[in-house]
């Protein structure tokens, strides 16, 4: 099941390879079908998922079964290296509460991304092959339970992303692509070192061999005491935690490693921005939750305060930077930074409320920010500019678009009744309940005000009031005497067309539904998170 | 589930239904679906009236309370806490049922009124949808039984007020006002949210009942200061929503919304939500927090009143008057006059809604003229509006026989009692400000009545090419109105659907609705049903306030024999036994007692102040003994200070708004120049290093390689000379080698 959901897009990519590049529509449809099939599989996995099983660590007897679900585990690479022993790499997939939501999110965003890619005209074949490769790699990252396999997916993800930005991007695309690539590569080099160190420090309790299994690594008793990253080697464990954390923090992106993100977003085509914000950023925090924290719980406990501070910086710094932006997409990119700060803050709280909030925020940020980028794409397609100052009074002329923007913007600023609110609220509840992060939470609430400030201000400048004299569109009086607006070089429908609605409305419904009734997602999370909290801290921190 | 709970949930959901139907289908419905909005609200009001009847009239029990909740979020078995759930629920007590009836009634009247006022607007249907979601959110606040859901609906009220204030969003000023309102509210909300978090972090529950039970049991783990902080922070929510100083600035600007909206949200409901919320959390407020609240209320009441006296826009006068009256309510809660404050909340809701709707009628009739300087003489043309507006004005000014008189007097009496109990001094400032504001209120309302209804029409006096004029047209014109002078014959009384709400609201401003004794609201049903709840953090609570001697409740009752003050005062009433209420807290009991003692003092002083205010208005505007314009020039700095609203907008603009933008720009610059600069710098360094490396590679590494090759080459050339191919040479070399070995071996043996 999991293998299928991971490799479906690659299969689609292979099919596309056989399709002549002139058959654009077939290529698109094949991709869409793959994405939809992935969606169906995601639904099946969701329905078949048992929220009572905790995951995170091995089940009874050191086996992942009974704890993880949909497990697929077969030896993959087995090398005998003489004196070094043997290298055992497993093809090991499985889901628990913290990955199941991400699997669903990835399937959803991939499908939306295909729809959004419909308007790509340049080298359609190459685009969709890379896109499908990316979709597979993302999904693979979320279900891999073998560190080596995770690393492979992680690296495979980089390559298509590099080309998708570098070839199909905006004017400054090459700079943005190489920046993204190098930045992430920088992080993954460290990850590789830590991974090897971990391999030699951990043995599988069942076989006694060294292992890359993340499940085995998450149990501290599986560590060899004197190994390089064994419990006795405090210094190297700290170093390993920090470099691993930086590797993931780059992906989040966490201040001060965030500057690749605005560039990448501004240059990336709309669907790639959607994928980037909707899924890729989550890999950073997912990596922290899956790998960084449970493997080094004592370092995590020592570092909670610092992580919390970085979370707060992200929230407030991101909000202020967003306030200053003139480019709408850049504003949304900085809002992403701000919102991912909530995830960091929730994780830093280290208690169930905060961590559930953080994971829920990851899901909600995925849907909401995808919506934001799609909406930015809508206006960019029409006006060929994203300068906020070039608009004004759009609400009068594009009422449906304005209505959807209003909902999405309010979702982003955390309005109750929409999903983002619940996750932010839980993050604050958790962060405030934890003594460690209490004061950080008190500062971070400023993000609520400034988040509202930049969003409402941009809403006002673009949609309310009257058309600006130098606006990117003309005002024409139609035959019926009503005023209309007209974009140059745009012959499509003025307000949203069917394809755009098909992308936006599902996301919006999800946002509203999960804002009113969050349990479908939270219900899958809680058991795993409660387990994770126990793993992270035998002494509970949320108590006074 | 109790049947009243079921009904209240129906009441809550009905306006939401109205919103959903109207937002999607208004264009397909006849009359844009306004009848659906009115009909649904009518139903909601009918049910609320039934709840009111059941609870207040039939049960008539001050302690009445039913609640119901369900698990909304289940966090499972949380380590260290145990099973943890976030619940949502509904509570119905006397306060809820009164608020429920009040909100649905005013919302219904506003719906009805709007069918006249908003007729012909191009977004007519959407307007009713927004009214629906607003009413839903407001009812949510009223019915919530926990802090989390109250916060949710609190924010939703913020959203719906955002939508309603900016209903004429094409106008820049409306778009500014809606943003300002939302942001000012959010500033208050983060305080409220922090307050909620403080309480949650201790008890892991949001439920009022559980939090209070835990507090009363002394389980609060943090210091006393945190508890006071929690109270003040929660109060910040009220500061935002109820437009208290220093976050009051949004409310006057919010007059950009359609006038019926002002009646609904800025008179009766949204702004009342703040006061309602403070009442809900009243029992957790420590004495220190209450002092902060009292002073905030007094300052707000006074400040807003001083601003109202110079405003020329008919709605702005009312807006500042609202701020001022909300200040009274907050003051009342702060001084412990709990029932009086809520009483004023309800009476004010009706008479202020009447005033706003009346002003809407005037504006409608005057073709969107809002400046009182160009009105006058309207009483002849609009008798119904005149009568109801005047009645509501009397209530606002606090003249006897009106509802406002009773409630305001009760608050001021409480303030006097509070000042006495707290030992005088600075605390007397609170009643003094209250009484002074009462005078100002009478003055500015007298001025308004005179300018609008009396004298001769001044429409022709309006300067044609005045900037002010244009500005006001921008304010008012949601239709593309021409700026010709309004002809007097164009002024007419409004139609029945706008008149009926005025009459109903004016009727509800008369004393007998609330109390049989026009001088004492305490004898009426309202004050009996809404009684000060016993604090859970007072001085009697041993766990709070380590310095105080623990006093058990039993001793308290002995120490203060007259603790059952409200009931004792109303002694002979049948409800006395039922209404009996004992205070666990000495301070609370003393304040209530002193407040009752000050009842007549307050009546005398406030009557004198009101008469003074009205006489002053007569002197200035009726008899023209003092020329207002000359006076304005004579005290120009003061006049400007008031006219410009104490310059709060300018101050905020210069500090917070400009400051935030400056910080945003600095951080953005920092981000692109410094942070990204470092990244790019590192990249450049790496690249330069790569060039260096390249040179090193080419010259040193490659050199080494070449050198090695060269060495091998040379050696080879040398060695090649030995490879002659002749056997003799090889034999010689072999012999030499063997010889050498022997020499080596022998030397090793010797040494």
C-alpha cells in the first residue's frame, strides 16, 4: 500500500516518458490520474488507520508491528565490509500518527499542484516527469522509517525541485534555484554524517546488527554505550543534534536560515510554490519530530528554550518582514516563515497540547498556504504583476475571487472557525503551559496582531477602496452601463474559472471543516503525540 | 439535555442559517432574501422570549443555572495531566436569558429597520447575511460556558464587525475603519488570550465552572500577582471590544458602517460583549484588578464625554456617548456594582439603539447629511422620530422616570460606596469623574436635540465648496449622492418599518419595564435576578494573599451581620428568601452595603449634575446667552483638544503605526541586506575559495602529480640504463646484492 502510494507518481512519470511531448493534454491527464489515484490510496490508508496504535517507537518485542501501521520491511542493501561488519539497509516503510496526516496532506497538495500546473506551457513533458518524481520523493520521505531510505528520498527530492524552479521559474530563477539547492544540500551533508554515526551507535534489538531503522534508533536502550553517538558520548550527541537540527531548520525554514525561501517562492511557478509551501517546509519539522527529537531526547530537553526562542523569532520577524513587502507573493512567503514559527514554538513546548498544535499547524499551514499561493497565482496570471500597489478595488469587479481571498486571508490570520486558529491556539496553550516556554509564548502572541496587520492591510490595498490610477488593469464601461475591469493580455474569465475553483474550493472546505470539527485530524495525532511526549521526557514538563 | 438548552442552541444556530442562505442565494431570492433574515430573527426572538419567560418570569430564582457541554477536542491520555478534553458548552442563567432576549430583539428590530434604510443598496442581500453572522457570533458569546468558546465567538464578532463596518468598502475611510476596528480588537484579544492561558495552564480546563471551583479551592499554583495579571489581561479583551481607553479609537471610526449596524453592534451588542465578559469573569478578579478596571472605566467615561461635546457629526456624538456609557458600565463592574453595571448594559442597549436608529432616520430623511450644524427644525417634519429620540435622550442623560436614570444612579451609588470602603482619597476620583461625566452627557445630548430638532432648518447655511462638506459626503454617500443643497420639502418622516423599531425601543427606555419604583432599580426584577456573585479570589480565600489572616466563611458571616444586604434592603418582598445572597468576602459585602447606603446621595448629586448639564445646553443653544463659537475661540486649545479627540489617533499613528512600519522596514532591510548578505557572502567566499582551490589544484596538487610522474620518469630513465638485457650484468648485480646482504648480516651479527 505505502509502496504503491510512494511510487505511483514515478510510474506515471515513466508512462509520460513514453508519451510524445506534443501530446500535452495526455501528459497532464496521466499526471492527474496518478495524483487522484494517490488521493484514493491516501483515503484508504486514512480509513484503515487505527488511531489507537502509538507509533514513534517499536511495539512489543522491538518489532515495529503493533506500533506502526502499513509496515513494509524487507532487506534492501546488505554489504559485508570485512572488519567493519555488515551494512544493512532496509526498505522500511510505515506510518504512525505523525506521518499519516502528512501523507494525506502530500496526496492532497500533489493533486492540487497538478491542477495548478495545467497552465504550464513550456516543455510540458519534462515538467511533469520532474513533478512526478518530486511527488514520489516527498511521499517517500514521510513514510520512510529507515534513515538511509529517508535520506535517499530527501536527496532525490532536491533534484527535481532544482530544475522545476531553475527552468520554469521567473526571471531570477537560476539564482533562486541554486540557492535553494546549495542551502538544502548543505544541511543534508551534515545529516549524512549524523546518519552514519547513528548507524554505528545503534543495534537492532531483534537481530543484534547495526541498523538504520529510525524505530530502533528512537529507543535509547538500543544505543551502544561507548559508541560515537552512544549515551556516554554527551559532547558528540549534542553536536549531532545541533547539526541535524540545522539541516532540518533550513528546510522549515528557521531564522537565520530562511532567506532561500522568499527567493525560491518569488521565482517558482505557482504549482511549485504550492508544493514548496504546502509540503516541503513540513519535511523540516517532520524530520525534527521523527528523527531529531526522539533520537536525542535529552538534548532536546536541554534545547527546548532555544528552539522556542527561534520559533518566536520566526513568528514575529516573519510577520514584520511580511508587513514591509510590496510583492504579494513575497508577503505570503514571509507569512509562511511566520506560521512555521508556530510549529517550532509548539514543538519547543514539549507537551502534548503544544506538539499536537504543532502537527496540526503543519497540516493547516499546508492547506491554507497552498490556498494563498494559488490565489496569488490567479491574480498573477491575469495581471502579470504581483505588486500590491498595482491593484485596488478588486472586490467590486471580482467578487468571487475577493470572497475566496477573504476566507483564505482570514484563515491565515487565525480566525476561529477556520482550521489555522485551532492549531495556533493549541500551540499557545502548550507553550504557555510549559514553564520553559511560558515567557516566549507571551512574546509570541504579538504575532497574532501583526499577522492580522499585514494580511488585512494587503487585503485593503488590493481589494477595497477604488481602482488606483496606475493599476495593472483598465476600467471600461460595458454596454450595460456597468463598470468592468480589463487586464491586458488576459482573455480568460475575469473572475475565477472552473479549474481555479476546483483547486481552491476543496482546500477551503477542508479549512472550514477542520476549523469547526478538528477531530478527524487530531484524533489520528493524539496517541502518537502522547507517546512522543513520554519518549522525549520521562518527567512530564507540562506540569508546574 | 434540558429543553431550554435545546432551544437556546436553536436560537444560536438560526442566525447562522440566515447567513448561509443569504450569502449564497441572496441574488436568487425575491427581495434579495431580506424576509428570510427578518423571519429567522423573528423566530429566534420568539424562542428567546420564551426562554426569558421561563427563566426570569416563571422560575424567578437568582441562582438559576443550567449547563450542558460536549467534548470538542479530545487530546487523549496526556502524560502528566491524564485524560484531557476541550469542551464546548452552553450555559443558561438569568444573565444569559436576559442577554439572549435583548440581543435577538435588537437584532430583529435592526433587521426590520434595515429593510427600509438599506433598500436599494446593491449589496442588500449580503448586508442581511452579515447581520446574520454577527448575531450568531454575539449569541455565541452570550451562551458560552467556557473561556475557549467565548474567545472563539469573540473573534467571530470581530470578523463580523469587520465585515459590517466595511460594508461600503469602496470608500477608503470605511476600509480604513474596518481594519482599524479589527486590529484594535486584536490588541485587546491577545491580552484576553494570555489571561485565558494563565488560567488554563493551572487547571487544564477552560470551563468557567471548573476554573472557579479550582480557584475557590485554592489550587492556583502561581503567585497572587499572576492572578491579578490574569484578571487585567482578561479585562483587556473588554478594553478592545467595549472600546475602553486606550483602545477606544476604533469605535468612532466604525461609524463608517451603515447606521443600523451602529445601532446593533456599537450600541447594543458587540460593545456590550466586553462588559458581559467582565461580568462572567467577575469572580476571578482580585481587588487590584478591580481597581484597574474601575479607573479605566472612569477615565473612559470622562474622556469620551469631553470629546462628545464638540463633535458635529450626529453619529460621532452618539459614538463617543457610547464609549462614555460603556465606561460607566466598566466602572460599575470595577467598583463592585455588578448588578448595576449589567442593568446599565441592558437599559443602555435599548435607548442607545433607539438613538442610533433615530439618527439613521434623520440621516435617511436628510439625504445622507450627518453634520448637525446643517440640520435643525426637524421636529415638525419627523414627529415620531423626534418623540422617540427625545425619550431615549432623556434616558441617556439620566432623567428620572427613565431606565437610564435608575441604572446610572445605581452605578454611581456603587462608586460612592466603593470609594468609602476603600478608604477615600484617590478612590473618590471615580465617583467624581462619574458625576462630572453625567453632567457632560446631559449637556451634549441637550445640544444634539436642540441642533437637530429645534430652531429653523439650516440646510441652506451649508457652505457649498467647503472641504468639510466634501469630506462628509465621502462619509455618507453610499449612493452616488449629489452635493446639491437638501431641500426642506425633501425631509419626511420615515416609513413604518423604520418607525416601529423606534417606538419599541423608546418604550423599553421607560422605568416601569424594569422596576415599579422610578427612583430605585433595586426594587425591580432585574437587580433581583442579577446579583453579585461571590468572588473566588477574595480576601476570604486563604490561598490567595498569604499576608492576610485566614478567615473562614463562618466567621465572616458573624463579623458582618448585614451581609445579606440586597435581600435585606428589599426585605418585605416575597422573593427575599429566594434572593438571599451571602457573600463569602467581607470586602464585597461592605462595598455592596455602602453602595446601598449611598443610594440617595447618588440620586441627589446626579440629578443636580444632569440639571446643570441641561441648563447649560439651554443657556448656550436655546437662549444664546453664551455663544458657542466665541467660547470655542476663547478656550481654543481646549476646544481643539476635544474636537480632535484628545489626539489619540495622531498619537497612535505617530507611535505604534509608524513605529511598526519603521520596524518592519528595518527588519526587511536587515533580512535582505544582512542575513541574505551573509548567505551570499558565504557563497562568494566559497566560490573564491574554489578559485583558490582551483589554483592550488592546478599548481600544487597537479604539480605534485606531475612531479611524481616526473620522478618516476626520471627514475625509470636511470633504471632503464641498468636493464641492459645482458646476462653477465645481471649476474654481477646478483652477486653484488648477495654480497651486500652478507655485509649487512655480518654487521648485524657483530653488533
